């Protein structure tokens, strides 16, 4: 009986604490969820994301972060995400914004409502994902 209690006590915290990469509390770097968690950890306020239909991605969601429109698209490979950066800039259009890949995720942000006049939010959207 003690063996079972010991094993349960050992395995349950490991199962709860592991992220998608198998490292404690670390979600997969290629996931949209990891991007959102990095933003939240950096003090940004992302809205719930909803499915978005764009010509350059099949697995895309959009929402806002501190009033700035964002689009996050997941791709099967890093190269595909990187190749979509130009199309992401087309999505930004004439607004102030960015289009950048972070591993397998394309991040596009557009300040269409002029919610970020200093550019601080747009800067943080990508800076928070840079390796330390």
C-alpha cells in the first residue's frame, strides 16, 4: 500500500506540472498558447481569440491585446510561418503594425484603432517572445 501511495505522490505532481514539451510548466514553444502565456506574463491583456479566416493560413485566430488587433496563425513548420510574414504585413495594411514569426506561429498586429500611440504594446508583442 505504501508503494502505491508513494508512486501516486510522485507521479501526480509530475503530470500536473509538465507542459507540452515535458518540462515543468513550459508549454510548447511552437504553440499559440505559449505566445498568449508569454504576453500575459509580460503584463499584456489578450482578449479571447476567435477563429479567423485568412488566405495565407489555415489555423488562425484573432483578437486584441491592449486594444491592438492581433492575428495568430500556427503552421506545420518554422519555414512556413516565416514565409507567411509578408502576407501578415498585407493583413496589417496601412495601420501601424508588425508581422513576425515565432517558431511555428505567425504573429501579426495592427493598431487600427490608434490604441497604441507610443508603440509600446506592439513592441512588447514581439519582444516578450525573444530568447533571453
